[in-house]
C-alpha cells in the first residue's frame, strides 16, 4: 500500500518513467495549455507545472484517483445483522435522550 | 460543479505524444504537492524539527477542538460540584481513549487518502454513509449551538452580548476560509488553539493545594449523588472527550493535508501531543472550577450569565476570571472552526463533490457552503429569545456519546480492512483496547439514556 512518491527525492529513480518532454520548463519553452476550455485560465495547470508537482504526490493521492470509488466490502449476514442491531439500538437510545430532554424543558 | 469521477477544474493537458500518459492534475493537487515538496525536502535534509512542524496539525486540532466550550464548562462544573478527586485521573484516561480512536482515523486517512464519510459510503454502501453523515450533522449542529453559547458566556464577563458572539464566530469562520489553502487554514486555527492553555493559567491563578492535587490521583473520593446524576456526569464527560466530529475531522484533515504512510509515525506524535495538551488543559479547567467547591460552586449556572468567570473573579481575583472568560471564548471559537470543517468534509464526501481547503470556493461550493451554513444556523438559534440554551448545551455531549459507538465500530472495521490498509491494519492489542473503549462509551451512554427516559415517564424516581 505504501508506494513511494513518484520521482520523489528519496525514492529510487524511476526507470522508464517520466522524462523531460518537448515544451517542458526544463527546456525553457512555453508549456502546452489547453485552449479550448471554458475554465478560468488560472485553474488550468501548465504541463510543466504538472511534471514538477506530480513528483511530490503518491499516485493514489491525486484528486482524480481519490474520486475513484473503492471496492464495496462484502459483509456476512451476521455482520450486517449486528450492524443494523447496533444502529437501531443507538437510534432508540437517542430518541430516549431527546424525549427526556423535551420533557425536562417543561 | 465537479462531480465524482471528474477532475475538479483542469482538463487533460494536451501534450505532444507523451512517453507516459500524465494524470490529470487539479489546483487541489498543485496546492497539496507544494506542501508535500516541503515535507520531502525536510525529510531528505534530515531537518527533524522542521519536518515535525510541517506534519503536526490534524491531531492537535482534533484534540484541542474537543476541549470546546461545553467540555471546559463540564470539567469546571465537575470540579465545582465534586472537587478534584476521581476526575483528575479520569480525564487523562478519557484522552488516552481518544488517542486510540484518533490514531486509527489518522492512519486510515494517511493510508487511503480518503475521509471517513466517503470511505464509509463507498466501502459499506450509501445507507451507512448517510447514517454516519446524519449523526454528524445532528450532533454538530447541537454542539455548535453550545459553542456559540460558550463564547456568549465568555463575552458576558466583559459585558458584551449575544450579537457580538455571533459576529465573532461567523467572522472567524469566514476569515479562516479565506486563505484558499489547507495549510493556511490549519496554521490559523492552530495559532488560535494554543490559547486553550489559558485554562492552565486559570488553574495556576486559583493557587490550588498541590497535596490535594497529588492525592486526587487515587481516583477518590468517588462522586456522590443519585445514579442519574452520576450517569449524566460520566456520559457528558465521555462526550466531552470523544465525539463523532473528531473522527470525521481528523481522517479528512489527514487526507487533505496529504499525509502518507511514511508520515504515520509523525501523525501518531501529533495525536499524542494533542491528547496530552488537551488532558492537561482539561484538568486546568477542573482545578479552576474546584476552587469554587468551598464557595457553593455546585450552585453556579454556567450558562445563565457570566457564571464561572464571574464566580472565579470573586473567589480568586479578576485575573482568574478574565483568563477563564478568554479561555471560554477561545474554546468556543476553535471548536466552531473545526466542527464546521468536519461538517463541510462530510457534506462534500457524501455528496461526492470536491471537499478540500485546497480548492477554491468556486470549485467546491458545497464544501464552503456547508462550513459557513452550519455555523450560521447555530448562530441564528442562539439569537432566538427564550431558546433553551442551557439544556441544549448540557445535552450536546450526551447525544454525542450515545451516537458514538456506531461510528467507532466502523472506524475499527476500516482500520482492520486489509484490502484498504494493507500492512497498516490494526494490531491485536489496538483492537482489544478499541473494543473496550466502544463497550465503555456504549454502556455509559445507554445507561444514561435509559435512566433519563424511565425517569421522564415516572417509572423510576429521580
């Protein structure tokens, strides 16, 4: 689960991974920016920025990855029953507390 | 508005035949990456203290946020009614319990990079996710009302009214949200939270007998009174220490901060420091309250007026009263910020939209609206003439304690989920302690709920 950050300074150098591209900041050229977008210009990350920034994040830390749902857990029927029992019990006790609270107001 | 599965603001970058397809990045990624670059730099250059400074935050905020207005008044009230015995060792025990729970949430957030709400919803289904969010919103709303009441009590000492309390609370929420970065929000709230130490100053100012303080560690004398009173005392003190919002907050904040499994050790330190500070400051409020014991302290109505600060003013001098009043204002203010943040995280996570301080308000409307909205609703309630603020504040902690066991069970399940946590699942000893915590919290909350109900329907006498 604990994968090292991509190209992070402590991580071993990535083999066959990212390399400077045409238009990257390393070469001093203008980065490529999508022109056909309705989004404000300041929200669009430049490619070169992306190259530099991504190396400090773990792959599964990117927003696009965290928005991907995790697999649904398969609970046994006993576990489901136990959880529902606890849930209903907590609701009943909460209602008792709320009832006592309302009665005490008067 | 960006929805689940969509990047927040940035479309795919058009690159000329890349060697490796680059993931789509957002401004949230950019902000988090800048924070992480500083962490990597500090780690690479072995700057231990700088690394610690960069990684602390969510744990201290969760713990000091829980040392909120109602909690500090509950501790002071315990001291004023029963003295130091039992509570001086009991409060640290409760914060040790809180550490066990909060360490799990920090670890889950750092390993999965997801908040409690979204993980619950995705892993166990929408019913459980929405139940959890519903519990949170209910307890948060009630607790936030109590926070505004605490600020009002503190300000009343300085002859300022409810309108100022509302204005101050809302202004703080808006001010801290204005930074546009998680880092800025966290540091602003941490700076404010340090003033929770005012309760320790108040304790010193009342000049407690050190021998009495030392002898109280024997858990005696046990508080006297009716069974219902003792159960209320236990349930409200537990509810003052471990609550549903802390679970949501620390897990989401750890993910938002960008913690990774490499940072778990520092996350534990952060949580432990928070627990120690909160325990010490909580005992400070207890000791300050205990100074009122020989002076009919049990008769003080903390929410009816200036309450404890005014009483301390008479007994221990103006400085003690002023410090305690300022402490109440700080405790309420920090809790308003952290509790409204936990509501915002839960709303964003359960609806499936952007939920990060690293996102601009334009791209995370639900997140920012929930943060301000819940504080606004609570603020409006305390302006209603004749609202039962005292009862609301006293029952806030109890309600949190009653609803807590369900959240704790899911935290335990997530922390033991090998598919999610891999090598970072709970150890056997952690599970045993966590189960004991759940049983204890559940037992105390249930006992109080049942006892109160039976009294209210006159099945048993009070």
